[in-house]
C-alpha cells in the first residue's frame, strides 16, 4: 500500500494514518488512492513470541498490527479458529451437580492486581529501555500527555520524547496519555500513527488500558518500563 501524501505540507504519511504527523492535517478528507485488488496474505503470530512477520520485508511486528512498521505493507491477520461450545447440562442433572458445587462462583478471568484507592496523582516514572533514561512523571498529575514537542504546531506534551529519539522511533506529537482513575493508572492511545502496546499487546485507540509497575509500554518503536517509584 502506497503512502498518502499530505495535501497541506506534501509530507508522505504511512498508510492508515488519520492525521498528518508533520502538520496535523485531517487525512480523512482526501480520497484513498485506488489500488489493484490483491488477495491478502493472512498471518498467524509466531508461537511463543506473539509477533507477526511481514511477508514483504520479514520485519517482526507486534501482534495486532495492521501495517508493517518497517515497510508499511498491510498485515492481514487470520481470524482465531472457532471453538466448539457444549450445551450446558440440564439444571438438577448429575452432570450439572458434578460440574459446579452449590454456592460456588466460577471466575472467568484471573484476579486483577490490587490498586491503591488512596492515590491522588500518578506516581513513578517511565524508563527508556534502550538508554536506561528515567523520565519522572510530573508530581501531582492526574493525567499527562506523552509525545514530542513541536512549537510550530503549538504542541507541548508533559513528557517530551523528542530529545530521546522519539521522532526516529515513530512517536507522535500527541501519542498517548497516562491517567489516574479510582486508584488505577491507565494508558490511552491518542489515535497515534504507529500505535501503542502494553506487554507486547497492541491496545485500541481512545480506550484506556490499565498498567502496573513493571509493565512494558511501547510507543511506536520506543520501549519503556513503567515504574511506580
């Protein structure tokens, strides 16, 4: 898939981008280039890694990526295999009694990590894994923007990753935000071009995702660890 050229500043933009990463122009207002219909190559994450290997350049991408972060090729992912579901045993039958004892609750997921309901602001810091640079979260903050400073566009994030290789790593000007809610710290992707991942799992834009001390956060290609102290 070819890049989209921003009609405002003429900057090539990766496929799938909603806004120009250089000037912020809304790319949804222009028509997508017509391309020949080609049957997609469906990819399955490699066992044990959760990564998708690009069939065009061989680059390993985060599971859930729609486009290769190296060459921009579209990554069509196979749907998970359908699982057979057995009909529940009739109430009162021997099978039903054996499956679940009376007054027993069955958890459908692992218990969540405890949160500190007394937290009044986001604690801790973010550590860039490649350089071990520690970036303190501004004290007293209940939400902060992470990205790259751009005075021309009037963008001044609370944590500026531009001096730490943010541009080269594909970090957007307003890439993501950390926020505190009911004692839990969340991260939310702000419709970034190159996406946000937590523990190698890509998260959906505009949907806060809980993070805990020690979790890995990936903004584009930049990998950070969230530390509570």
